[in-house]
DNA sequence: AAAGACTCTACCCGAAAGGATAGGATTGCC
DNA sequence: GGCAATCCTATCCTTTCGGGTAGAGTCTTT
C-alpha cells in the first residue's frame, strides 16, 4: 500500500510504531536510528512518507530535516516529536515538512495522519499553526541564548561570537522580553522547554 | 501468561508498547494515561507488572511511583523513561522500584526485561546503578535549585522558603560546586538535563 | 526614497550575583 | 562526650546583570 520510513533513535518507539503501521496494512515500513542511516535508505529508493524524530542524532536542528526532504522529494517528510515549539514548527513547514505527529497522538489518529500526508495534505495540530511572526527571536538573539544556556557570562559570549559585551547585554534584554523571562536563567529554562536551542 | 499495565501519557508510546507486549503473548496488557487512572485499575485487580513513565501526570517526582508500588505490592513496578538521573534512579530503587526500561531499549530487550522483572529480578542498566553517594545535593540545596530553575532571584527564593538571602547565596555556591556549574544558570541547565528537579 | 527589521556600540546607574571567611546551631552517630 | 554533616547567619568585597537612553550602520521591503 505504501512505503514508509520511521526514523527515531529510541529503538522502542521506532520499532513499535513501525510494527503498528505494518499491522495496519502498510506494505513496507522500514526504520532508521539516525539521519545518516535514513538518508542511506532513501538513496536506495525513495519513500512515500518519512516520519522523522526531531531529537535524533544527525538532525542538528532542522538541517537534517532539510536533507531528508531534499533526498525524498517530492514525497512528504513529517516530524515525530514529543514537544516542539511554534518557532521550530513554523521553520519546519517553511522548508517543506509535511506535518507533525505528536507522540501524544493516539494510534487511530496516527493512522489518519499518515493517510492524510500520503495523500499530499499537511497534517499539523492547530496549536502549532496559529501564530504570528510575533515574538520570534532574531539570529543574534538565538546566538546569545545558546551562550546563556551553556552557562556563559555576557563577557564570554561576546568574546565567542565576536561582539562587545554591551551588545550582548542588549540582546539578552530584548530576547528576555520576547520570551517573557524574568532573567537569563529563566530565559534559559524557557528555551530548554520550548526546544529553541 | 501475565497481567501487565503500561502507564504513559504519550498515547502513541503507550498503545504501541502495549500492543507489542500483547503480540508477544502476554495475556492482559492494559494501559493508562496518568497515575490516577493507573491506581484505579490497580484497585480493581493488581498487576503482575506495571511499567510507568517517569514524566507522567500525577507522578510528582517519585511520589506517584511510591503510590503505585504501595498499591500493587508485592508485584513489581518499573519505570519507563527516556533519560533518568542516577540520583532519581537510586531513589526509585530505594522505594522499591523493580527496575528501569529506557526508551532506547530494543523490542527484544524489552521483552527480556519484562520477563526478568516478572520473575522478581531487578532490571536496570549498569550506568544507573554504579554511583557513590558523592556529590549528592542536600535538601536545602535542592530547594534552592528548584527556585533557580523557576527563574527566581536569591531574594525571592529566601522569602519563599523562609531564609535569609545570604543563606540562599551560600546554598547556591555550594550547590554549584557540587554540580560543577559555572553559575546559577549553568546549574539550572544541569539540573534540567539530569532531571534533578 | 522611505520605512522597518536587525544590528552594533556607548554611557550611565542600581540591583543582583559570586566569592571568601567566620561563627553558631542542630542533628545523628560512634 | 566527641565527631561529622547539615544548616543558618553575618560581614566584606568584586564582578556581573538588568535596565534606560541614544546614536548609527546594514539590509530588505514597499
């Protein structure tokens, strides 16, 4: 019926999902533990649909997803994920992701989502779609946020990315406003929760 | 063959694992989405084995696990988890957990682990067992760490737990040393990574 | 060309955090 | 009792943060 690839580094999740889809009547369901393995399988023969985990070795943010999409074009590639931020979701859709399969999805909904995406539709929970470009962090702000999450001081961040300390402080301030964080520590925790880094 | 309960708030994980275990020949595999639901099922009839997710509604740290263990005594209760800190693992074993099932475990190993625990053995990856009491955070230090993770200032933390600000600063210092953190933000990220809070 | 972003830098200030050192209080344990 | 660990408080000092305001450069879009 369809050739599907499930890519997830959690063997338990990967294999059980694959087994479930096979039991649902999909002809060929393969699995991969990382992006490189997945790309190798795609190279042999493209899939009708790829489900890829966002927190997977080789993903490197959305770079790995972009490679998968390019390799499997024009067939759809979707993200499996426990929790994804609206920011990441928007970027994923921009680079051509076919949708999202939250792990909170039930088995029956999973099948429905897979069928929808096989038919060329975009499947994504509303909560991930409805959002303005409001409150998005700029590139520099993300750089600084990464430094903060690494426990660096403003001075260290400034040295590492080649800026003056005052400039870093500015980015910390504006970025904290956007995240509605009380301070850098709070911002770091929010970033971690929303997987912004 | 055995009556097993799989408790996980991720419907996809929960149902697929349950389906897989059933396919392996286990007679009765039920599932629950939160601790309260699980306790309700246990109350009707105890299970030969319970697999419970650590990051689950109602778990409240290890309190929920303790309730499940008490309710299902003397049958084993194990934790399903993507990542668990040695600290939490040790505490779980102390209060009587039967072991751990990392999500990185393959399907075949899952079956082996389940059978081992049904036989009364403790199943846990070595990496979670070998650890000294070295570097453990004291109660107060954990209190302060929780405050830091919430983005609070020392002053706020002091007010909330009824201490002087200087005392909080002391705990921040000693706790950061133990975690080998450069500052409070770094400590917060380490705590989040190791699930210390 | 103008508007709007993102960007970088500078100066100022008060508040917060980090670090060192020291003393006393409370436990539980040998 | 002595010992160790944890806990609470204190004083002093330096560094870092957080916040405000201001000016100017780049780039893209309209």
